[in-house]
C-alpha cells in the first residue's frame, strides 16, 4: 500500500556551466497522514532542495514525489509552506495578511472571521490583529506567519527552518504553540531543522540526512507522549534520543 506521501529515488543535481553539484539523493521517504516528520541534517546537505521538490517548486533530476498516489506536477493548494523568510507584507495588518492567504487561494474571507480570531488567539496574538507586521517583534511576526500558513487548514505543511532566525526563548514558545496546533488539527508535517532538540521535541519520526549529497542515514521513531513539555524534555528517554542522534552526526564530523 502506498503511503500518504511517497518519495521515490528522488535526486537533484544542479548544473551550472560545466559544473555539476549533486545536492540531494537518491532517497526514499514514506509518510503517513497526520505524521510529524522532521528532516535533520547539517548545513548544505540538501534539505531545502528536498523541500522545494516536495512542494513542487523545483524539478527533480530523477525520481518522483506522490501525494495519495498522484504524481506531483505543480504546487498544490492544500499544501501550506513556511520557509525561513516570512511572507508577511508590511503594508497590511496582521489580520489582513492572514486574509491575503485566503484571497490568494480563492477562499471567502468573510467565512473565516472566527477562524482568524481563534488561530491568532492560539498563538496569543489576538490583540495584535490590527497592527502592521513591522510593529511586531521578530518572534511575533513568525507566530503570525504560522497563522498565515495554517489558516486554510492545509492537509500538508512544509516548514523549512521557520524558526532559524529567532532567539532561543522565542523558538521555545513558538514550538509549544505549534505543537498545540498540530495536536488539534493533525496535519501531515515535514519540518526541516538543524536543531536536534527541536526535531526530537516535535516529531513522531526524525529522518537523519548525511552531509551532501544528502542521503538518509537512518530514521528514528520518537516514542514519547505529546505534549512534549518540560517534563518530557527532562526525561531520560528524551535525553537518550538527543545523545544517539548527536553520535550519528559526530561520526560524520559535523558536530
Ligand atoms: N539553485 C542552485 N544552484 C546550484 N546549487 C545549488 C542551488 N541550490 C542549492 N544548491 C547547492 O546544493 C547543496 C544543498 O543546498 P540546500 O538544499 O540549500 O542545503 P540545506 O538546506 O541542507 O542547507 C548546496 O551545496 C548548495 O550550494
Ligand atoms: Mg536550507
């Protein structure tokens, strides 16, 4: 039986002039509906390249990406994407930025007013709905960008180091907010990060990628209860996951 998302023999080789850069693969990844999968690997191993191919924004050199057994040919509308740079526009308020997502997808803004309030409340931004994005701190902007990504209830969410630029405390807060949202809506998430702790805290499964050209070293199922709060993070099991992943990357000399 094919899984919800099937990635088969996916490879990317960039060609510029006479030079070929083997950026990623070949790799096979199967993902069930509702899974939270982290893709963890060192800088330059091809994580962003993989995400762009999954999103249908970059052609693969070989191999394929299938969603519910259908071949991906163009960006799908039921995918929510969030990369490191947020896409809030400064001339719209936070609420109007979220509405922009709906407009772009041809959805009726007035049908979503309650959802907009609720999702802003879930990340403690309900009092900032009418502020412009540049009046918010970096962390608040990132939380607003999460709302933008989630508002149309995408079945699949692709996140490429969305918290990369934030300070540790803000990252922690957004992780917790995002975990709560995921637990309620259960979208299928593919989350790229280079933070071992972030991957173990959030995911049901972590896929470890080797240095470039990125291949799968191994997959680790994270068998810990949600929500993964401070108590879980202090547990022996959590720390054991961190240590064993650390050892894998240490073997490659990247940490
Ligand atoms: N458009 C491109 N043209 C040529 N090389 C690229 C391009 N995009 C990425 N690369 C190269 O592919 C490799 C993987 O990049 P990337 O997927 O961004 O890695 P990561 O996200 O894991 O840091 C790097 O060596 C990078 O320089
Ligand atoms: Mg990247």
